[in-house]
């Protein structure tokens, strides 16, 4: 069976990508997953400054589901540029990587993307607009306000020619 897919001008071995946050930057799972069998991966979300995230417990079982509230714990864009991306380039050279970007405000998304553009070494971006930890709208994710969503995506589009994926909240209205 042929499952290779062509998207964004590149060939993906298959249509399976590790979702954002589930594999960090690849280091965490490199010994237990054969990344060569995946089509690609989305990194943990990156913010401008490092974040500790939410206190434990961060994951709870809910019937047949699991809920998480990690709080965008991440090392910040500088460490991602100096350590994480070089590690991925060296250890996952054929992996199609989308770097997930998050922020408190539109300008933070732009600052993170500007810095990542200086480094390169990945295919594209995921804009994490689904997280309630980053709000300027009270308690709503950016994805629930179409004007804010458009502002963030348009502003980032002006900074890069790389593909952009947008992570929406599960409760985005039609």
C-alpha cells in the first residue's frame, strides 16, 4: 500500500505526524520511537521566554479520555534555537518538523518566529492558538476570536514563507 503524501512541496513517508507536545523536541522519545517510520512531527510549543508551566497534577484520566494542563512548559526560543533545533537536525535529519509557537500576545508569536527564522532547519510552523494559558481576551483562547486569530496568522505570514499550520481550540464555533 502506498501511503506517501506530498504536501507543502515535500514528500511525507506517510500522513502520520506526532502531535504538538507529545514528543517534545524528539529527544524525549528518541530511544523508544523509530522516528524514521513517521511522516513528521510537531514540537512542543515554544514561547519567547522559558516557562515552568502548571503545577502537578498536569494529567488526569476522565473516563475513556485523558485531560492535560501542562501550561506550555518550555525552555524558551533561545534555548530551542541553540540546542533543540541543532539536536533535531543532527539526530532526525530526514524528519519533517513543524515548530509549534505560542504567546501571550500577537507580538510574542512574531518575536518567536523572527528568532526561529534566523536559525532555520525545520519545515514550518504550528501556531498554537488553542491554549487558554495565553489570553488577552479574559479566559478565551485566541482561536475563539476570529479577528485575533486573523491578526496572529497574518502577522506571522508576513515574516515567513514556510508552511503555517494553525492549532485551533476544540470548541471553535463554525
